[in-house]
């Protein structure tokens, strides 16, 4: 692999990893509150289709249309997360079953597909899309140009989100409270912290992040609506939270690692490099790594060593304190 290909692969890994980063940050906040959300993929798809619909239907300038599209995508993801929150927090349904049901309901063969077809979004290019923020003269700089200055505003916003989530969880009172809710909800409740409020709010914020992650696909990476456009990225994001030990700064590293794996095959094919029989393995590398991470973290002992919140996935009943 020559240096130019390496630089392009890193730059592409950042671009492909950005939706993974948004989704994993949202899942991290949700899981820190003790709620497991397996519906990330469905929330991403709904955010993708609603963000694309907004930019197609809103006849304003590019900047306003794109900002509104991201906002609508976030609201759509939060609305899906509200369903999950009501089921698992209020009704105390199984968090695994609820998440899987939402993914099936909103997935490639469900709500997102129906909306995309009913709104006539298929096979149409985006009216506006996110492009590199800095001029080409900056992007032509060796090495740092395409990696740092060749990205769109969603990439730079994701970096700010990583810093904000890290500061929130480690330096603020509400952040410490949500960590307490995820570790021991009964203790947090005894201290006067509203377990229900924290779980609801962080589940909704997690859904909003997933919606933005979905919009990143249809407004930046592949600026059009294609059924199942996320391609299983929601499942990778869930594994990424484990991969990052529930730490936001490591989510960034992991997202770009998985993003580079996703970008590897397209970049090699663009340079007409014949992969031969290894082409299939190159395309499936991100999903193989996802399975490996989930298998390694499946044991309860492994989860504790990795730093998973102690009450993750467990409903809280105040009367049973």
C-alpha cells in the first residue's frame, strides 16, 4: 500500500466512520443510563429517509435546507427512541425484544422502505448535500490536506460532540448522575435522582444521535435515498460502544477504524487493484469484526471487565428497591 493510498484510506475512513461515531455516541449515552437500545439500525434508517425527504421538499438555500434536514432526522430518531423508552422504562418490556422489534418495524423492509417509496424518494439525487468545508487549496496540502481539510461540516461537528459527551459524563453533575443511574439505579433513586427522567432523556438523545447518523448517509456519503442505505451500520455502532469500553474518546478511534475497513474495498477497486478471491473477505471485514467484538463481550464477566454499566439492560422498579 503506497502512501497516497494510505492517506486516502484514512480520509475515507473518517468520512465512512462519521455516521458510526454519531450512532455510537448516542448508544453510549443510552447505555450509560442503563438502557440497551438494539433499535439503532431502525432509527438510523428513519433518520436517513426523513432527512433526505426534508432536503428534497424544502425549497430554500443549501445551508438552511441541510440544517433543517439534520434537525428533522434527529427528531425522527428521537421519536423512534421514545417508543423504545416507553416500552422498556414505563412498561418494563424486554429491552432486547423492544430494540429488535423497532429495527424490524423501521428497517429496510418496514417503515423506512414504505416512506421512501410512498414519498417517491428513490433514484433521485439529493437537492443539496454536504461537501468539503475548506477550499481545494487546503485539501491539496500533503497528507494533512485530505485527512483534515477534505471533510464536511458533519465530521467537524462529530468531533465537537465527542468532546461535549466526554465533558458531560466526566465533568458535570448530570453526567455523574447518569453514570450512577446506569451503575445502581436504586442507590441513585435513594439520593433523589430521578431514574425514569434520566433514562427517558438519554434514550431520546441517543435516538436523536442515531437519526443524525442516518442522515449522514443520505446527505453526505451517498447523497440519495436507497432502501437499506445504512447497510447494518447500526449493529456496528452497538459493537463499537463495547469496543470503546463505553468511553466517548475511544468511540472516535473505533469508528474511524471500522470506517477504514468499510472504505478499504471501494478504494482498492477505484484503483483497479484486483483482489481476486479475497474480495469477499475485504467487503465483510467490518461485519466480521463486529461479530468478534460481540462474542468476546457476551459473557457477563467480560462485560464487567470492559466497563459496562452494572444495571445495563435491567428494568428498574422503585417498589423493589
